[in-house]
C-alpha cells in the first residue's frame, strides 16, 4: 500500500480518528474523495459531476443531433454515449425529491438537444419522451435491482452494507439526511423488516421492482 496515495474517511464519529500503517506512517483523513469515478460523501456532488460530464459528451455530438438521421438511431446513440455517462454509479445514489426533479429536468433538456428541438418549439413531454420513462424512474429501477442482487451476495461485504443502519453515535440536530435504506423504503413502499425478506427471494424482489416501475 502506498501511504502517500491512501486516504480515509470516517463516519458517525465525534472524536478524531487516526489510522497509520505498520511502519508508523499516518494516513490522511479527508471529507470526500473520488473512487472509480464517483464521489463518495455526497450524492449531490456526484450528480453535479455526472451532469457536467454528460453535457460535455452530449455537446460533442452536436453535428449528429442536428442531422437528419432517424430518431431511433439518435435515441440509441444517446443512451450509449450520454445517458450512460449521466447515470454512472446511480445505483448508489441517495436521491431526494428535489434531486429527482433536477435530474428529470436535465434529461428533458438533453432529449430536446438530441432531437434538435429548440426552446421556441412547443412540445409536450409526452411527445418528447414517447415510450421513454423518466430518468428518475430508470434510476429507481436500477437501484432496487442492484440492492436485491447485492443483498443476496452473502459472501460479499456489500451484502451487509445494503441493510445497514448505524447503531452508535448521534445524528446532528435538524431534519435527518436520507439514508440508502430510507430511499429503498420510498422506492418499494416496504418497511425495514420487509425489505430484507423481499430481497432474499429473487422472484418476490423482481415483482417489487416491476411493481415500482409501473407505478412510477
């Protein structure tokens, strides 16, 4: 391990944490860091980064969007080159209603760019989207599918993290921030106990995912 390149974050601790290597080198504690292209501490910061990267990818293809190529082709190209950038790592996002609305708005503006529809042209979202679901709906489905798969992977550390809630420490005063479990409860309409039971059974969880997809 390269100590100079290794950082760590601590959560739910009131006291300062110190970690050092076997040779006595102290590791630097940080409030946030990027891992595999995603920011760890804040969904909002990660979403902001994803949006900027997706717009760069979208704008780099302006010649194609302004062309007379078929809409179906543009849709498939957009999904492969832009939407994939925007939704990278979305399975782990903890999204509030405000953030869902913000992402849906961004996705709508991108679709207008892809289909070469300027702001002067009045078109309903139903006409614009066609058979496409809202981005927040896609993210919800990907998150719930991932959660079920991870929970059933009992030999992997992520299985314990999916259903984890802190047992020590105190939350700060004010409205508590959403947790991953909170979002899964909103996604499915299930309470904490029922979440684990449903995720354990692949067929039951698949039905929960599909039910949420159709009710969104």
